[in-house]
C-alpha cells in the first residue's frame, strides 16, 4: 500500500498561484491543481485562505508532484508586519493549521516548504522563522496516521539552520517516539 502524502505549499491568501515555491508547485501540479485551487471556497473577497491558516486540495493526481494532496499555507509577510510578534504567531499558526489539514485527510507523510523563509521573512532571520516553524511542528500533538514530517530546504543556509535547530531540540537521532523524530 502506498503511503498517503501531502506537500505544504507556501501560498498567498488568494491560493491561485504566485512566485517562488508557490509558482514551482503550481507548475508541477498542472491543470488539476490549478482547478482544485480555483475551486477552494472564497472566505472574503479575493481570499481563500487567511494568513496564519491553511487549506487542503485533493485527493487528486497532481502532475509531477507525486502526491495526492497539497496543503496551501499562508505565512506572514514580515516586511508588512507592524508587530513582529503577531507575525510570529501567524507563522506558528500556519504550520499548525497545515498539520491539522493533514490530520483531517489522514495523511501519513507531510513535506513542508519553508513558510515565510524567503522574501517574506522581512527583518527576521532565516534561523528565526525556521525555529518558529520547527517548534510549531514539534508542539503539534500528532495523530495515529502521521508517520513522517519533512522540512524541505532550498539552500545551504536553510539546511544549516534546520540542523542547528534540530540539535537545539534534540532531534538529530532518528527514532519512533514522536512526530519530530524524523525530519
């Protein structure tokens, strides 16, 4: 039996595609992903997913993504945050909401794009936004079906930060005790 999986997309509130990670996932997911994203309910004019939240599309066959579900999470754009602490809360919530979406679909493996870690991180460092994300994942209670959580880095700076934070959290050895044992 194939493991059910989802990739977490760093989306915008409109959930119709954007640049960077979102653009790459949209392109790889093809017309079915675009159609499923367009079919997401509008919660406010122009908004399908508020900042700090996540929505899920699927199950479907999404082109070259090789996953049946895509979770669209909206992290804050720190360059526009007047209150960085509020941005931190929204970022943590986007990670937690993503896992709640995975739980609702009984997803066994979740691969996170790093939310608000690129141009949206504003004055926050890569390490600061990744620490928030990793702590949110580790503070999530988990659920019976969840077997794996992955964080997908784009460059050496992100890899180094993730490994340092994993050390900080005591996660470098792989085990079976909890959600954060497998990164």
